[in-house]
């Protein structure tokens, strides 16, 4: 059993950071659609650490690999790899340690800037030594919302942004930088995209839910979800309605 869970996750993110400094090929990997060569480099670096620790791994890039202790680390080695390939400083390593009781520890590190979000179950959510505090925005008309995919024209928010890295987008909601997040796409996000940020949001006092009421915590590499998060319950209800309206058209 791993006792220093956050320590392990930080070791993995540091290994990915070191590997990223060696990347010279910023193009496609050629192995599958949407995968970049940098994704493979980052995954190899992460797996080297996690295999030594003996934990199971569920990675976007290399699938599920069982460990020896029944604990699993869910990882997206580089969330936002298109941003990374274009030099846009919004891409992260997203990690979530899952034990028999569910998500137990999480680290999401912006590998372009070094900004690190973390959480342990029952211990709050943090950016470095600063505790995260969501905004108090309760009305869609006043909200700044991050989106994934193309929204309908009449959502009614104050402004929106599309940054391209779900884990960091959700952490920005937990941090009060933005007020909400909505995925307007269809079956776009695997559990590795959001689970680390899910725990960080939970520990910051906000929920991340699926637009179609499916469980967010799972270890199915094939399953996809449609995340929604908001700073307050009333704003969450408005964003939920906005997302569901897309499917009613």
C-alpha cells in the first residue's frame, strides 16, 4: 500500500516535466489519431515511476495495467497536447490516485508554467500552499464560463472561453478564476481528462457532474463523459439546463 500518495503523484509529474524538456518532435505520433509524439514520451516517463511503485495504471495513452496492491493511478500524461504542440501554455499532467474508497489524492500540474493544483480526500484543495476558493457567481448572466466544443448561440452567459485542457479548465473553476465549465461535445472526455480535477473540485466545495447523469468515477478506458462544473448550485443548474437543451434541439 502506498502511504505517501501525493508524493508519488508529484514524482510522476516531475518525471513528465523532465521528459518534456527532451522533446524535439512536436508532431503526430503516427500510432493513432489525435496522439502526438510528446504524448508517448510523457507516458513512458510516467509509467517508469508508477511501475516501480507497483500501482495499477489507467492511462489515456497506454490503457489499463494492473498493479500489485489494488490501487490505481488514473493519468493523462499531457492533457491539452494540441496546445503543447502549438506552444500554447495551457497543458497539464493530470493524476488521480484511486483506492478501494474512490479518488484519494490528485495532482494537476500545468507543465508550461509549473502551477500545481492538488488535493487529498478530506484535506481540502490547494494551489501550492494557497487553499482554493471558488467564486460566488450564482447567475449565468454574470458568469465567465469555459467550454469544450461549440455552444449554441443563445446560452446567456456574460462571456465564455475555450482553453483546450479539461483538467486545467476544471481546476480554474475550483480556483475561482472562472465560474463554470461545460462540455458541449459528444462523448469527448475519458476519465483521465477530469478525475484529478474532479477530486480537486470536490475538495474545493463544488461538484463535477455528467450532463447525462452517469457516474463520474469509474475505471473504464472506453467510457466517455460530458462534464459540467460550476461555482454555485444555482449556476450549476443553469449550465446543466443549457447543456441539455443542445440535445433537445
